[in-house]
C-alpha cells in the first residue's frame, strides 16, 4: 500500500510507501503550532515529494519545514544534513484521508524540554482527527 497526501490546493503532493508503524505528535515550539502528525522515512526511498514549497529553517539549520507556495499547508520537514548519504524526512499525515491510517498509533515526543519519547497512551490517528 502507498499512503498519498497533498496540501489543500493540491500543488504539493507526497507518497509514503506502506503504512507507517506510528505517527508522531511533537510539542516543540514549531510542531505544536502546526498540529502535524509526522510519519518518517528517507527522501526518495520510502517518501517521495513533488511540488514547489517554501522552506522555514528552524534552529541550528538542522530542519527545513516546507510549505505549499499557494495554500500554505505544511507538507513535510526535511533534514538538512545527510546521514550516510541519505536525507531524513517526515510527511504531515494530516494531509491524507484518515481512513487507511485511522488505527495507526500516535507516539508523543517531548521536543520542548526533555527531547524524549513519551509513554505510549493507546491513542491512534482517529483519536486526533476531530
């Protein structure tokens, strides 16, 4: 299966190979404002992106949050440093139909103070959709 997503106007699209094992809700100063649910892989391996975006580079130039130039939706973040010749990326799963990913567990990441994974609480994507 491939999960597909797009911004509101459809100018930016992404594909995620398979179904993610989990998605992440982060409470850092950026992510909690975006309300994104992130699913991770590697650029042009498990995730493919198309369309023009405008980046917002956060902090020490380690991450680029990328927005549609037309409607402004945050579509993905991308690492700016290669790891063994690969680029880490996460797509915003809120830009897809929740049906196929409704039962995917949500993991919480404390990105504001401790920078640690939090205990799993049993919630899944469908619990966050409304």
